C-alpha cells in the first residue's frame, strides 16, 4: 500500500484529519481484526471520500460513510447471495463420506461441510 506521503502527492492535502483512535479500537475489537497502520493513517487523513468513480474510502468514526457499517452490509449481502444459491448435493461436489447423498445418515455432522453449511445458512 502507498504511504500517506505518496497519497498526498496524488490527492493533495487531506481535509479530514481525524485524531481519535476510539472508533478504530471499537471496530477492531468487534470484528476481531487489526487494520494496517498505513490504511488507518490514510483513512484518518482523508476520511470518507470518493477517490475515483466507484472507489470510496470509509472511516469508522464518520456517521454516514462508516467503515464498520459498510463492512457489515457487505458481509450480510454476501451471506444473502450464498443463501439464495442452490448447490445440488452429490452432483459434482466433493462431499464428505457421511454426505454422499441427500438421504445419507450423517455420521459426523460436526465435521461435515454440507451439514455445517446447512446449520449456518438454513435448509
């Protein structure tokens, strides 16, 4: 990733200049991840912004273009797409031995990929 100085050369002086780390700390704790320092520095400097058509920079402290909300919406959208997809069992998929057919007796449901995905995403 480019450094903040390199980004300044491309975009000019930043106007957001966020200095409170609390939104980052909350978001990282909630998601169980750490964002790279250079990304945080760029987001803190420029805040939520449209960099180029279709390329947004979000910040966890902004009420409208909130990074945490955007991540959650992306996850929810992805899960809905997965739920709406139908994967025919036994037709070209490499299944665990306990799930070689839809009527299989599940001998190891906790380790079965098909069975576990049904628990996560519904029948």
